[in-house]
C-alpha cells in the first residue's frame, strides 16, 4: 500500500462499526474539526466528545461536503447520501484506524516522549536525518490522543522513517499512543514538572511515559534522570548520555562557550569526540545532546554527527501575527514548509476576519516524499479549498508547476531576492498575508519588509494560552450554559480583533465591550458574533443599529431615549439587555424600580429583551459571601418578575470570572468571562497551574553606563547607587504603561536571568535598572512580566494595585505580537 486510501467498507470493518453504507467511496483524509475541512469528498469526520460534543457539528461538516461520519449516536436529522458508522467511542475508533494503518507499513519508527523538548528534538532529528531518509513526523506538536493518530495517518509507502512524539497529561493514556506509534527506537527527553497535576507523584508520571517504549528494541535517554529507575526501564538495549557520570555511553566531560556556540567534548567507545552546538541556552544544549546521542545510537560516525549538528537551525513552532504595512496583518511562519504545517497555517489564516483579502506567500516545499507533480497538485488544491485571494509562489518548482494554481491574483518568482525587488508592484494593502517558507529561502527578509516598523518594547500574546484558559472555564460550566467573553478596553490590553477572532472561531456565544466605538471596530474587523454594549450613548444610536450592536439599558432615561429612537425609525423588537443593580451601585435598575420597569416593558414592541443581568461586587472574597448571597436573591427576584411580565424566557447572567468558580449555582443561562480569560483569577490558586497569563511584556537595553557611588540618576536626582556599579537604560516608560510608581527600586525587571530593581524615577520613554555585577550589553532582552519569572500579579503587588490596571495601562504604542502554535 502506497498511501492512506481505504474504502468506507474497509474502514467500517477496521473500527468494528455498525451502520449501513449508503454510497461506497474512498477515505483518505480524517477530520475531527468541522472548521478545518478540505478534500471533503474523501473525508471521514469523527464526532468526538470533549469540551464540545462533536455530534453538534455533524450538520456543519455535512454542509462543508463531508459524507462519511463516525458517530456514537444519531444523526437526529436526515442527511442524504451520508454514511454513518456507529461505534461506542469515536476517539477509540480514530485510534484503532490509525493503529491499523501503522501496521500496514514496515518502516523504522522513533518514538519520543518526556516533559520538555519533545517537539524540538523531533524537529532537529528531522533536520539531521532527512538527507538519508524519507521521513514522516507529527506536524508541529500534534502529540495528543487526537494528534498522534492524525499524525500516524500520514504514513505512506515512500516513507522509510517515522519520528513521532507522544504527550500525556494523566495515567492510562500512553498505552493507547504506544499501540498507534509502535516505536522500535525510543527517545526520552527532559523530565520536568509539566502535567504533574495529572499524576500522584513524579514516579507515576515517569512510569506512564516509559510505557511508550514497552515494545521498543532500543532506548536513548539521559543516564542522570533514570539513575534511580533502572529496574523500571522496559528496554534491555539502551544508549545513555550524561554530563555527570562516565558510566554513560556518551559522557560529556567538557563544555565551553565559543562565540555564542557551545563546544562539547565527550568520551564515546573509549575515544574522545567533539560536537559544536550552534546554541548556548541550556534547554537547547540538552536537546542537542539528546540528538547527538540518538545519531550515535543509530550508527552515524562521530565526525558526521558533529558536522550535521553544527548546522542545526532554530525551530519556530509558533505562528506570529503582527501588524503590517499599509493596514495589513502579517502571519509569519517563515521558517518551515511542509504540507501538514501549511494546512495548519492556512486554517489560522482563515480565522482572521479583519481583512477581506487573504494572501499566501509560499516557497518550494522540500523533502515531502512526493513526486513534484503530485505535491504541487495537492498544494494547489489546498490553496483553492482555503479561498486564498492572492498567491505568490517563490521557487523554481512552484514556477514550473504554476499551471495547477487557479487563484484570481497570482505571481511566481524564481527566488526571494527577485520577489523583494518587485515588492512595491505587488501592492500589498488591507490584506492578511501568510508568509510560509522553507528556511533556505530566507523568508524572514519578506517578513521584515512587510511588518510595520515599531517601538522595540513588545507585548507578546499567546493565543493558545487564551484558548486553554477559555476551555478551563468551559469545563467548569453546567451543560448548556453560554459564555459571554469580555473584550472591552482593547481586550484588557491584549488586542481587539486578534483576540475576538480567536474567540469567534472557538464558538463563544457573546462578546461584550464598554462603548459603541469598540463594537463598531469589531464589526469592521469581520466579527459577526452578538456584541453587547455596556455603555451606550444616545448620540451614537445610529452606529449601534447600523452595526447590529446590542445595548445595555440601565436607566429609565436611556430606555426612553432608545425606545423613541426605534419608534421614530420604525424599528421593532430590537435586542437589548437589562442591567439590574443588586448591590454594586454603579449602573442598573434598583430593586424598587423593577415594578415600574415592568410596566414600561409590558406590550412594548420596539425592544426585545435578550438578557437580564447584574454584577457581583465581591464574588472572589469569602468575607463578603453573605452579601453575594443577598445579591443572588435580589437578582433572581427581579429576573422572575421581568420574565413574568414579558411572557417569554430571557438569558439570565450574573457570574463574572470569579463567580464562575466560586458560585456555580448562580451560572444560570450564561456567564461573563473577563480577566480569567487572560489568565488571572484570584479564585484559582496560581499553584494549580490551571490558568496561565496570556501576555508577556518585553523590552531591550538601550545603553549601559558605569556609575560611581553617590552619582544621581534620573529626574529630580532621585536615584543613587550605594557603591560603584552599572545601570542599564531600557526602552520603556510611563507613556508605555510602566507607571511612575515603579520607580526608585519598587519595580523589578528580569535581565540575564536575574531580577534587578529600578533606579530613580521612571521617565516618559525610558527607565533605569541597577545591573551591577551582571554582564549586560546593549540590545539584551529585558522581561517586564511573563508567565514564568514575574507574573502580572507580582507587578500589581509591587505598587499596591490590581492586575486589571497593569494590563489596561499598556499603551497602544507598544507593539502587540500574537503567537499561535
């Protein structure tokens, strides 16, 4: 068998399914997400049940062209010419199909697991071995219970090596992945604290990971890590490496930094060998030694291994979304190009709605394992299915196969330099541009040319973390409870359409902003979710109705104004939201006003009440729990009276972020998820690692100065060093949102792995840090806050404020860069 093509009848047999085959067809593509469908004619959709029930999206997949489904039940409606294969567990069926497919091929397979470094080691082994082998591997970090079978499904008859990573988060998961991967060679990477919460102790986690290698013939690992677990290692033939013990097969006894490279000397087979690693950070060094050991274990000579490792290039596993020139958005994925990662990147491109026009800049694809004619037909089909409006192909192979591409606007160039010469003629304007290239094409030059030049202080937003936080709260909701995401105040400083696009794609039910202009900006960026406006103004009602925004009505005056507006324009049943003041005493109808409000709403045909809500004043504070209970009672009473008057049900919502966790009985029909979405919730202990901040704020050193003891620093001569030392002037000040309150040693930043204090007053565009004793140079990175070294909560505590203020104070001139893996 040369490929992954099976008849639907054969698939039914493999997964042991019930159901009738209405129409025979060939299956070549597997889908678990109705939003990411291409090649639908040969697709098979698995209705998986997780945080969302995949059966709810069968109709959506059918509308996208899918006619073959694996389900646990249903369908509940008639879908002509569709084949439904019924199984007890669609995920188990997906895994069984992938395991069967794997069993059809006699190729060598390397299986990788560990806590950290799995994806980097996999990608580096691909770089090191691709010259000799036709390799199939996981796209990016597809290493989960779903990702692994989808990755293994890619195996075809031309492959002679598979490299698959496997990640787990709890017990009884690895045996399922082992049955799919079946590695003959195992590689164990660094064992750290990741996913500790899913296991009773580190030993249990390690033993679960070792299950991947229970049928392997050889295992490569760090001798130091398993020194206490020798009896638990399931493989007799091992290859070990160590930086401490000379008993290891590869004993690294000397380490030296040479011009930002790392020079290693080691003992191997009673000989001294060497290796130059083109990185200097400790994580990369450990990952590179793992690859070095793997190459030696596979039989490569020490000289050849050293030569190839010296040429290793960095692995970028994240797409980078940033602001481009001429009102464009740029998605930078300029370091690798293969079919699988191209599809992932195109899906992300399709999530972006801020510009109608979508552009792809693509280089030739190397080492695909396919003949060029077949490869570029597939690429062209994929580009067509993703509705790309403008295609720019760079490379001789794309130029030679341009006849396969049928994009309305398309250009082809032999190389990157030629394209850059024609950049102005390509007329990039108000479009979303995906840059996707193999490293040798140096597409970073294109990215640099198209990205808007900006202030060196950068706020990095991790969209995967945003999604993880969203899913954490969804897991805490009762069935059927909707989610309204708060994206007011520039999404708490994190961006507008970038965050809203992600939320819309992942199917939140509502968005909420403070003012009408914020809602208009979202509509203009292609957001079509219902949007609630918390503070509507009569002067902007025309924009409100033009852009289909839904106002909050919190007073009789505002209700009168809006009813008059709709009456004058002949508008009926316009959706509005009623805010009840149950004790916050900011906005809303008071309890004594509810009866009058009901009188005004009775038989009012100009507005339709979408929801009734209130705001908890202290849902996070245990000492105020009795007051919160009072608020809940007041809200329930008011909502009941309003629904009785209206004669129809409305959406009721009361819980804010902290309320979702602490007051689950008050979730009602919908919850409003605010700062928890961005990784901060006092009701969720930081130690649980359930939430992660989505943002990191980084800047750089502008200048380093030697300072004598007693010399004064900054305005008002407010700063001094107690003894001779050094200061670093860094590119962030109060105009960027780093408040003056952080001055004079109160605030701290991370540089060279050390938290150092501010010196003197914070100025508008700069501030100074005491770096005495550190080797700091101009251009070095400085971390103001991130999820690991200094969290936003710690900054807030330094100046006696709350995380909201830290986030929302970061000014618009600070460049936002968005990452998506």
